[in-house]
C-alpha cells in the first residue's frame, strides 16, 4: 500500500480535477474523515490505498490504470512501497479541493442528487484538536467551472494554490479522437506542472519542511481506460513536460464505509 504521511505542522493539499457528479469526491472525503476521526486517539496516522498487484507492469494494458507521475527528480517511496513517518504531537492537517468543469446550474440540470452529494462533501470536515496526542484536521472545498488545462486562474487577481496530490479520473473530450486527446494531455500536463503541482524545491531548508511529501514536487494521479494510455501517447506527453512515471496499476477507489457506519458514528476504515 501507499501510506500518506507528513511532516509536523504541514497541511497536505489534495486536488480532484474533472469531477462529474462528485461521487468519487464524496467517497474520498468520507474515507479521509473516518480515517482521521479514528486516528485522534493515536499518535500514528495511516491513510492507505491497496497497491497494484505485484504482477502488474508498464506493458500491461488489459485493465483500467491509475498512472502516477511527478517531477523529473522525484524519488519513489521507500523500499517496501510506502512513504511513512511518525510524529508525536504533530499537527496533521489535510485539505481536499473538489473541482469540476460544469457550473452549479449545469450540475443541477444533469444530476438530480448533486446538492445532496455536495452537502455531504462539505460535512466531511474535522477541526484540529490540540487536546489530542494526534492533532489532525480535515478541510474540504468545492469549486465549479474549473478548467483543468488552463494555466492561469480565470481572475488575474486570484492566486492559485499548489497541491501535493493532483487526481484526474477519466478525462474525455466527448469524441473518440486519439489525436485530439493527445493534444489535450499535452496541455493538461503543462498546466499540471505550471499551475497545479507544487514545484520541486532546491532549497535544503524547504526540502526539510516538505520532508516525505512534495520534497521533489507534487504527485499526479491520472486514470485512463483500457488502451487510452497507448493511443493517446500519454507517457510521451508527460515526459515532454518533465514528468516521469512512478507507478502504473489497476484503478482502486477508496474503500467503502463499513456496513451500518455513518460519519457521525464511531467508524473505522480498514484499508
């Protein structure tokens, strides 16, 4: 599994791009909420997804893929497949920004349950508690009308934050045109490097602050269906933008909540 951990007093920022009905965003937010809630009684925090099967390889193309790329100087997690740390009395803060290209009006016309889903996402918030030995926090935000390939924010006066983890599932232009999608990926990877991902830090002190996550730039997770990576020349486009493939495997969403468990109850996730 890949274990998400962090340096004390640092906020790890997640960005979800291209969300449709925001149900994946909801699954991810409530997974974080339940995991962080249960961790308040412990000084060790683990948020983990199952890793791809050891039999998967870069040449496999018979399943959906969750392709992870990051800045060229990136180092993978430690030898057992995890990046881990333990920090007693640490302030562990996580921020999840959920975005889609549709406006709210367009969403309500497409999805009858969208307001319910968005409200549940907003409820997945957890203030830090200084009285706990594991001081954790979670904030969620929803943004509409976000174009994943734009280099600058719509408003020149607004600053765009950078993110440690950027997630984009199943980008598609609505037509089966490999050349157009290849160009789209070129634009997206350019935007990811110059707008969305935190840049690699050359300063030694900055590297120490970032520690386990973001030391060499942010991580990008791109999910494509069977054959698209090859047809759209995804890896070539990523390499041209200074990104390198770290891992490729079958798509695995966050685990579902236990039967009968709700966010307000004592619920523990077992990734």
